């Protein structure tokens, strides 16, 4: 796998198999884990779709937030103010 968007993988393969490497279950678990990490750090993505989910060269799902205008930081735990988007 050469990386790219999850959307392109879905277009090329049609529907994803449920289990196995590169399967829907694997991507879903990675997505939930990544979102938990983002939310625990005060980041809210707001524009999740296959076109905005990237895969690295090893098929690991990446949730890009630094270039996403819809990602924003909220007030963190302990009341620390963080950067907010729009």
C-alpha cells in the first residue's frame, strides 16, 4: 500500500471486507482510537469523511487536523484555555 486517502481505497475495492488487514473493522478501531486521542487533547475535527482520512505507507489510518479549518481546540481539562477555531 502506498498511502493516500481512505476514500481512494474504498473506490478501488468497492466495499471493504469486514475483517482482516485493510478491513473495515481495522480502520474503524483505528478511527475510534484516533478520535479518542483528539478529544482527550481538546481537538474536535467536525469534518470526518473518507476523503479526509489518510493512510500511511503501512495502511495505518491518520486523522489530519493541522491543515483542517474545521478542527478546533476547546477548553482542556483543568480549565486551561486552548486555541479555538471559527
